[in-house]
C-alpha cells in the first residue's frame, strides 16, 4: 500500500489517491501523525501548502516526526515521491539535493507544460527515457536550483517545447537547466513539480492527456 501523506494544508491528497488507483496502485491517505513506515510499500507526498508554507514552502513538514519514517522508507529502497509541495518537502528534509526557489517571474504559475524524460532509471520513469509528456504545473516556488553538474545528473524531467527542444524560452519558472524533476542516485526518491494526478483522467485535461498515468504506473512496477 502506498501512503499518500496528509499534512495540515495539504490539498491534493484525494485526487492523488484516485489517480494512483486509476494506475492500478493500492493507495490511501495517511495523516502524518499516524504514519507507520513498517506497513507501507512506499510514500507519495502530494501537493498543497503544508503548514501554510510558513517560513518556506515545505520547511515545517520537513521537520515533523513523519519525516523520520519517510527517511526509513527511502533508505530501505522503497519509493518516495514528492509532487509540487511534496518536492519542496523532500529538498527541505535533505532527501533530495538542491532547493526550490520562488519563480523568477515572482508570480504563481498554473498551466500545462511539455516535458521530456531524461532519466529512465527511476521509480516513475523506468522504460520512459526520451518520451515526451504533457502535465500541468501550479506553483509559486518551483524554480529548482543546484550546482549545474549535480542538477544534470539528478534530472529526471525537463521543461521543453511541444516537440521536445530543451530551450530557455520553454522554462516556466527559471529552473536551472530547465529541470522539472530530480531523483536520488538510486532512483527511488523522486521530486517533481508537475502534477501527474491532474493528468490521469481525460476529463481533467484540455487535450485529453493521461500522461500522468504513465508516471504513476511506475510505482506499481517498482513495488512489485
């Protein structure tokens, strides 16, 4: 069972569970105060505004008791995926390198983007390397920053043109090297700014895209 973590201020847990189930993954919402790492096959930290994004986005959630259990899950090789605010939590907790900074525009950005899978050895991208995906983003602090060599090695998804060109003009927030998602060296801990759960049902997509399911199905393969 995948635990979809609920912190105060988390807003995307219900649709994340629905999308995971659509992808064939057993999942349920788990309150951070009730999280038991010994009974889960993995963890997804969904989007929202954990603890109101006080101090910095994800900073308080990253210092809760639940993070100790999430570290245990990650260390054991089980999947840990952070989506949007969940990505911010993972960087704040040190489970992923780098940081998420305010968008260069200074504005909240909400739109559909094109993405290219540049690393195919992770829990969500196994077998997808080189594939182009369409998913939405919705964030104010999504600008990924790290030293360029390290960011290049960790990158899983990059913002691109609709035909797959990785160019600065397609970068919606100023992320280094157009990075939209990163992973640890082992590939079992992934942080991503795009929302796969919002691209898992054709009725919620402007063009019928269900590319989010391609990403979420990786959790089923990995935990199996």
